[in-house]
C-alpha cells in the first residue's frame, strides 16, 4: 500500500465508524502505540470532517498495553508508555481501538484488559490498517483497511509519515 491507498482506507474506515454507530457522539478512539496512535489521530480528524461537533483532539487518546502483554517474560526490558484517555473518560462510550497490523490477536487481548482498568465502555470496536490473519485468539476486527494474506514467516511493516517519514505498507519475506 502506498500513501494514497492508506489515505483512502482511513477515509473509508472513518465513514464506516460513523455509519455503524449512528454518528460520532459517543465515540472515543484509543490508539495502541507505536503506529496505532498516529492512525487514531488521522481517523479522528477524518471523522471530524464528516461529523459536525466531533472534536478530534478531545476524543482521541493513547492506550499503552505494555504491562498487560502475555510475553513480558520474553522481553522484560520493555519501556512503559503513556496511556492518555480523553477528559470525558471511556465510561458508556464506544471505544474504537486503533492499531496498525492485526495478527495473532494477543495485542488486542492485552488492550481489552487495559481498558477494563480504565472504565466501562458501552462497546469496544477494533479498527486496523492491515489484517494479516493467523489468529491465535477468537478476536476479529470491525474495520479493516486491507486484508493481506501472509505466510507465518512473512512480516508486514507499516511505515507512517509521523514516525518513519513516509506512508507505506510493505510485505517482507521471512528471514
């Protein structure tokens, strides 16, 4: 995927979020760092363009899942990130988790555990730029930019302007 493909996918996802939730009045977007966070900000900006009264900067936050991961014993030196929730909180909101690549489902399971400690949303939905398959848990994305079937040995790299200086999705062969 190139820059234009990513932009189109995010615009489509933003419209799908608004349509599925009968507007954006109760929506809060939480990006999972690293690349889920800028994607959440982009989605919030697109929702604000089509939904009057949606204040993107007040409805978007970050959800650090480091301490909720089930692989901490493998990588015990992970840096703990920042969780920032909009001032109104997440109670009774529709929380849309935003991540770059959806793979085994373990990151999302950790995110669900983290959300439980923050409040009680009305619903939790998942938006992802790329779904590469190979689920290990019974979790599915509600909004997908692109399904990219992969071999387990392959890697999907998402590059974003805010972090990497360019927008691209690259499929790499296993090493």
